C-alpha cells in the first residue's frame, strides 16, 4: 500500500496542473499581503481564496484525475490487491498532494504575515477544506460511470456549498425574520463545510461583534473550546462520510 501511495503521489506532484495551482496560489498570496496596506485586508482576501478557489480546484482536479485513472485502477484490480487498499491509496495520494500544494502556495505566506493563532486557524481550515472537497470528488466520481456527468455533479456540489447555500440561508432569514430562528441557523451552518469554516475564521477576527444578535449566538456556540471541537468534528465528518460512501460503492461495483 505504501508503494502504491508513493507512485500515485509522485504522479500527481509532477502534474503540470498541480504545479501551476501551487505557483499561482503562492504568487497571489504573496502579492495580496505585500500590496495591501493592512494585514486585515489581506486576510479577508485570502479567506475568499481558501473558501472559493481552493475547494473548486480540489474537487475538479480530483474528479478528473479519478476518471483518467480508470484503466490504471482496472489494472490494479487484476492484481492480488484488496479494493479497499486501492481506493484508500488513491485518496491518500490526492489528499497529500493538495495539502502540500496549499501549504507551499498559501500556508507559508499566511504564517509570515498573519498573527500566529489566526494563521494556524486559516492553515487548518485550508487543509480541511481541501480534504473535504477531495472526498466529495471521490463520491461524485463513483456514483456515475459517465465522466461528463461526474464532473457536472462536482461543479454542482461546489456551486451549492459556495453560493447557493448562502442564498437559501438568506431566504430563510428574510422569510422568518419575525421568528427567533438564529439557533436554527447555527444548525444549518453545520450542514455546509464552507460556511462552517468561514464562521470559524471570522470569529478569530472578532467580526462577530458586527453581526448583531446572530453573531453573538455564533460566538457563544463556536467561540468556546467545546464549540471549536464540535466544529472541527463536523468538518472531519465531511471528509469521512463522502469517502466511506464512495469506498462502499467501489467495493461492490462490478468494473
């Protein structure tokens, strides 16, 4: 299994798209912190990159890579190797590749220009968000054999979590503005990894003071040690659950 992970990792890390992604991420990160007058503006810009660009690249590249590896996977299945080990090795290789790309591209500038506690939070969120969308890519690529349909599912998942989910939440807030649904909004937030990650970073910036009563509730729930543990637990579940579903389908599928 270790040899298989090393082979996949070597194949991905020399991929021109992954190299370009790392370089562009590094150039943008360094330029953001160097050109902005204050670090807070750079932090907010980097927040948008972590929550929008990173998941998009992670889920799209991973989905395409899995479909392109179909013949390689079929070759491995003809060998005396368990299906579970093949799927986990593929996931591990992609996961490590995107974690390395994020750390080299954005993690180092964040550590140099952002206060240490916030830098640790942003890097942790960036790594977890990359992992979540790699996991979602495995799920979307295994539910259908058609490559175009699988890529379409991946794009729709990204659109939902990055854009549509916020619209749904705003719609509910306006429709039920007369009712105390702030705690319900907290529960809904846990159903979106991007929104949960955004709140965790904004709470470190103490922007919740500008969010009124809802912000105070978010701070009371997510700002405590128990709240942080629960939040990271939900994010870890977003990594595990889609991948475990994809693993179950892969083990039963007749290739």
